């Protein structure tokens, strides 16, 4: 009584269409599957037949057809080689041209960027294998460590170099870099939870308050263009700072242009006798002065008058 050998419930390798970047991966998957299911695939023909059954599409399908034709004799009998010879044919047919050169070039420009270190290590290992780089001797270890350091972000590299015990092997470098990267991401996640974005405003988003400077009134007194002595002299005479004539102040100067009904008109008073400055206008003069100017002006007026009452009033003012 015989029993049928059944395959174990394991995912089969993905079909191979001739992608040269997947050649080694495809062969490894097939070897693993066949080893686990060695009871079902217990001879050379079954194992090669299983691999060929996964090579039916694309360039791999065309190669399969040509290969079977090449090992078929005149009697239409297929003479299969050993599994080792067959897999050598597959590797040779689907090897990547300049694989070592391409892998070394990719390693040269490989950088961590925004991804985590686990993903970086996976790609680094793959490229190291494709480039045929070894790690058996101390010098080979140092060479790989130097290349791996170039791929890490500056923050992670600084953490590893500043650790109590610097890693000595490439495997230790992988573990240490992953450890610090996981710690960094955990801290970032905690800070994001405790300090959500709504609780603060980034510096770049802060409002920039712009206050318009007040525009100067074109009809305002041009006091700054006169000296203190000139201003005092005009104030003694009760004269206008604009036209230098007595009887009014610059704000009410009739020689200034005033806006009237949408057009500008100049008012001039030639025949009118000069008027004495009113008390409120005189006070306006004084209020416009600084404290120092007020003091100087009061001293000059007190010195010019013989009226004791006026002196007292000016001193009190």
C-alpha cells in the first residue's frame, strides 16, 4: 500500500517573468520551497519541473521553450540535467549585466532620507550582496562600516559615534543605528501627542505687524527748518511761522493754499491791518515748544519787560 505525498501548506514562489533583479530571489524561494516539500519533490525531474512551471511568462517563458527544445532528443525525449546544472543555466541566462558596477554605484549614493533605519539596512544588505562585497576580514568590515556611515542621517550617525561603546562590526552598526532610530521616533511620537500642533504657532507662521507711518501734513508748520532764535523772535512779534507776518499763526495763514469746493484757492490779505494775536493763539505758540524752549522763551520775555505782574504770570505759566 502506497501513500500519496502531499505538499505542505506553504506559499509557492512568485512566478518568474525574466526580471533580472529578481533572479537570485526567485531561485532562493524555489530552493526553500523544494527543501520543505522534499517528500513531494523527491527526485531531480520533479524539482526541475516545478521550477520550469513557474517560468511561463515574458522573457522567462521564451527561454523555457528554447531550453526544453535544446534538451529534447530526436525521439522527443527530454533529458533533464541535475538541479545544480539547471539552476546554473537559469542564473547565466538571467544574470544582470554589470550588476556589481550598478550595485556599487547605488551604494555610493544611498542615503537614509526620511525613512527609518530598518528599511535602509534592508536595502544596504541587498546592494552589498549584489556588489559581492564580503565581511570576513577586519579590513572588509571597516570598508562596509564606512559605506554604511555615509548612508545614515547626521543625527543617527552622531548618536552611534557618541555612544559609550562604538560598534566594531557591521552587524553591530546595524543594531545600534536601529536602536537609536527607534528611540528617536518614539520620542517624536510622544512629543506630538503631548504638544499637538494647535497648542503653538511656528515662528514662520507668526503674524508680522506692519504699522503705516503717519503721513506729514503738507500744510503743517515747517518748524524744524528754523532755528530756535528765529522761532523766539517770531513769537515775540506774534508773527506767523509760515509767512513771517504778525496777526495770525501758521495754521490760519491766509497765504497757504486751502481746499475749497474741490479746487485750491489762495487767500491773501494785503490791505487789512495786522491783528494782534489772540490769547488762545499765543498759548498755542507756547504749547508747541519743548520744555527747554519754553524756559528760554520765558527768560527772554521776563528780561524784556518791566512789568512785575507779567513776569510773575510768565513764571507761573
